[in-house]
């Protein structure tokens, strides 16, 4: 199963909006076939493994990181393929909560006389597909907040002077975060200040050229027609409030959509629901202090990835997040640190917010 | 030699103001004796190793982490003991720059017909005694700045609300930093706000009850007569400017001394020179943003030990260091990270300032 989970990861840049899945077929103590799901619309992990095994699949045990599908989607159901190949037993790490599956896959197999089992290495399997699972169960994508600051939490000088805070290795690492995300979200302030591209660069061999949706939260529709990202391949979703004239921006290839307002800003949660509708499993937020603080204040962040540069920038600086409502010590956000490692000259801290007291 | 260096470390809480030194005697491929310098006034590492070896010292090779002394201090010269014991060869990691030794030890041994060699694992030996070496060569102690903050660099809420930022393991770790220091320095602001003890607690078995000098930078002599630290064993040095009436404080057991003023504060460099005079090898600074920032602005910090608590405290907070003169990005202090590790729930980052551009 560990091997199936590792295989699954090979789809991390390309499988979304589908979950990543790996499958290993074992017969007589030996692996007779393995596969993973590479891309939506292409063969599922089980089918790839069965093809690799050929006749050897008969009587084998299938280890699969997620319950096999039982419905006709873009590809025929995997249950059918497993039954037809004569697999003896199917061990799935976890059930697929997707309403089209949700136990039906395992039931179909059991009804066909195949022994089934679930739960093996389940927490690892859950962790692989956190975004997909959140989307199908909560109708929101996983929200990953990317922050970069000095060791004392500054992102720029008070006068606005700034430049890359982190080094080239950290920035390359962010490219990998972008590539696994279905969308990259930022605020209009960042667009006006930096005109970012928010695209995935130099990873075509791994992503097949797939680009995440670029999402700009822009309550008053200040998006410049000349914004660099509008000229790039892929979708730019500009999220405004009210009913402004959107023609000019739409002519520049922007997808402009109006959302409810909340506290004078675009209701970020409404945007997240829309992204889930569009099949986004994971959103990477690359934003300034305003949007980053807003998402933290509203408990909408699932994971933080903080790149800390080895500098003390001091007191005449701007901070990482703007959280005007956090006025008491008890308002602070406690984190569970899940990983700390050196990326080039910087330190990358991965953390999840603890539930509020 | 690696063993001699490890032995040397065993004196880290007790040897100061002397350097830590370890010695291993090897004869016929086997260790025949070893020792370290435990405490000023007691036997040096070489003498302890020779005593352990007894007659087996004759014809042996001595690996010692620092050049043996050749002068009559509180104990007779180690060179004499090594010669008398019939040691064949002495390998010292580094020369002792202390003017009473400074190559004389090695020369004395060579003159007595003993083969001598230096430089083996020298950088490790230098690193062991950075404080001692800085004191004897620059007449200043090593300055280690201890900071504790949230992951976004906050130490308290803007309104002043604060509590322990870091966990009990990090605070126990700070006790070890205190125990290896000859002095602990703070600012009068911290004394007035928190009435800290700045003593070493629950480590008597390792320190023999030795307490660092407590140093309070207090330009206008606002030190309260009731400050808790004045009632504790050991010395409290209150550093003021000008010529105030110091009688009341001195009656409370404070050692009050006037220093030059610089930028309206006590000239911290003058205080450091005084501490070196008093035999302090390492100073631990546990201070608020004002003194911490002042020392960084004046390039007086040799090492930073930053404990980061797993919290985002947000924007309505007070920062780690107050550096009013750092107004441009180029003023920031670049760091070389030398160690990152988890201490309980916190992350400890050890770093040294890079030389300014």
C-alpha cells in the first residue's frame, strides 16, 4: 500500500480535479502490475495496473489508495475492469466520499464475489487527497496560504521599499506549490503593486502545460486592462462585488464574476465555493497582508507555507498579515507545525491552524 | 582530538572565565588517560589526564584542545607537568592567544625535546571557546541575543498584553544558555515591566551554584530598590550614566557603575568592555525591543538565539526589535543560520549576523 500511495503522488501536478490514486497488484508475493492516475479523462490507476499485469492480474490482490469507482464517468468504471480481470481481493486505503462512489465501488466488487477491505494506511491516503476530499465533502477547496517574510515577520520596509525577500530556491519551491494547485488567489492590491503573473513556469514536462486559474479578489473592480496575467494562457477570474461594467475587462479575456460583499470586501468564502464548483481541489493564496489577514481572521486557511528569509528587518517595516480584529492575545492563531526545512538559504515552515478555543 | 573536544564541553557551565579544555593521552593505540578543565582554580585538563594515566603517561601522545599553559597562574604550568610525566608528543588544536601563553607553552615543550603540533580540528576548538577568545583578543565578551516571538515576529499585543510566548521546554533551554554565560544583560524597561530574576534555576548540580552577573542598562538610574534580582545571590551590576546618587541602591546590594552615554542610552560597548575586564566570556542578552534593537543597530551582537512559538499574532502587536535607524531595505541585518531545531512546541533558530555590506 505504501507503494500505491507513492505511485499516487506521481499524479500531483496533473490529476486534478480528480484525486491522485495509485494501484499495485500483488500475486504470489510479487508485484505483477502497478499504475497511477495521471490525468483527468485518461485511464484510472486500477486500469493502468491491470494493463501492466495482463494475464497475471487473475487471482491477484489489488492495493489501491482510494475506493475504485463504480460509475461511468469519462472512463468506464474500474470495478468492472477489476471484476473482468479476475482480481481475487481489493484492499482500498479509504472509501471515496464522492457521492458517485461513496461505498458503491466496494459494494459492487463484493457483490461480484471479490473480497474487499478498507482502512489500510488510511491517514496517509487522506493526506494525499486533502483538497479533493474537502471539495467533495465541504464544497470548498483546500486553502493554502503562502507567505514570505524575514525572520522577524516583515515583508517590506514601512515606506514600501521591497524586493524578493526569499531566495531563488524558495521561489522555485513556490512554483511546485502553484503547479499542484487548481487556482492561485491574490488581492487587487498585489496586482496593482506588483503586476504578478501567477502562472506556472518551466514545469511543462511535469504539468503538461496545465495552468491554475488565476483569481483576483477585486471588490471595486480596479483590475487594470493591461495586467500582465490577462495576456497569459489560461483563465483569469476577477471577483468583484455589485454590478459594475465588466465589458472592457471581458474583452481583455478576463472572466469577471460578481460575489456578495462582506466587511467591505469580496466574500472570500463565496469565491471558494465557486472555485469548488469549477473543480478546484487546492487554492494557493499568494497575497499581501490584507487578503492574508482577512482569510486568517475568517478561519478560511487550511495550511500555511511560510518561507522565512535569514534577515532581521527591524521595526520600520510592514508585517505579514493585517488582522485588525485580533486585539487580544487570545485572538492569535495557534498553529501545528507539520514540517520545517531549509530551502536554499531560507527556512520553509509548513503549518496548519489549530481550531480556535 | 574529537574526544578531547567533547571532554572540553563538559566544563561549559563551570570553567568560565577560563576556557574549556579537554585532554586525551594515547599510548600504543589506546587511551591511557583523559581529563577536562572543570573549574577555575582547579586542575587543568592536562593535569587531570596525566593523573588518570599515572605511569602510562610516559611516552604517550597528548591531544589537547588548547595550547597548554606555561605560566604560574592559580595552578602550576601544564607544560611542566607534561614534561615531568615524559609525554612524547603534544598535539594542540590551537594556540592560546591569551598573552600569558601565546605560543610560549608550545615553545617550552619543544625546548624540552617534546614533539609539538597544532591545527588539528582547529575550527571546532575555536568554536568551543568563542567567548574566551573574543575576550582575550578583543577585550569584549561574546554577545548572544536571546529573542522569543511568534512566527510572525510579535512579542506582545499592541496594548501591552503578553504572557509566555514560548513553551516550558524553550524556557528550560534558556536556563542552559544562562548557565554558560558569565553575565545576563537586560534593559531597565524589562526590569520595570517584568521584574525578572535573571538567575540560573534548578541547575546547581551542573553549575555548582555559579550565578552569572546580572547587568541592567539603566541610563537614568530608575532601578527599583525592590527589584527582585537585588535579593538574589550573586552580583547585580546597574549601569547608569552621569553622576546620580547611588547610595540607596548600593545599600540594597547593587553594584552601580556610571558609563558614558551614547544616543541618550548607556554606551553598551563600554559596558561590554567592563564585563570583559571582569572575566566575562559570554553575555546573554534577554531584553525588550529597545535594547535588542540598539545592540543590533550598533553591530554588537555575535549570535542570535530566536525561539519561535507556533502562533500568528497578527498586526496589532509589538515587534521583536526596535531599530529606528533602519529605514532602508539595505539596513536590514542578514544572518547566517547555524542551527534550526524543535524545542518542545517551539522552533529554535541559532544565527550569526553577517558582516554589513
